[in-house]
C-alpha cells in the first residue's frame, strides 16, 4: 500500500497559472476559447470568448468553426473537464 504523508498546497497552479493566456476549456457539453481573465472557486472569466463547434485538426492553425459569444463570458468550474493552451489556436 502507498500512502501520502504530506500534502503541500502550491499557489499559482491549475487555472490560476494560466491567467492572461489564451486558453481552451473543454466543458461537459461545449468547448470554449478565450483569454482567461479571472478565476474563482466557482467560476472562470473569459475575455473575447468563443464557443467552438468544430475543432478540426489540432495541428492546424485556428479552429474549423468557432463563434464569438461575448466580450466577457463566465463558466462554472464544476462543468470543466479539461483546459489548457493549444498551440496555434
């Protein structure tokens, strides 16, 4: 059996580490893309937010079909499956 004895909280990890970056967020139903402008325990704030209907090849520049939503858009953190910075997107 393996056990963890010490837990260390490291500030600035997770979503916080990506503040100011263009991120892609995969949620339960949709994919969102924009500048990560804010993070709280329950929500994230995207600026120049887009919803991505079709990604196309991830190696290609941009998305095949993405639509502008709003200058600011909030997402619930409870619906986020994964997130990150996609090169060329």
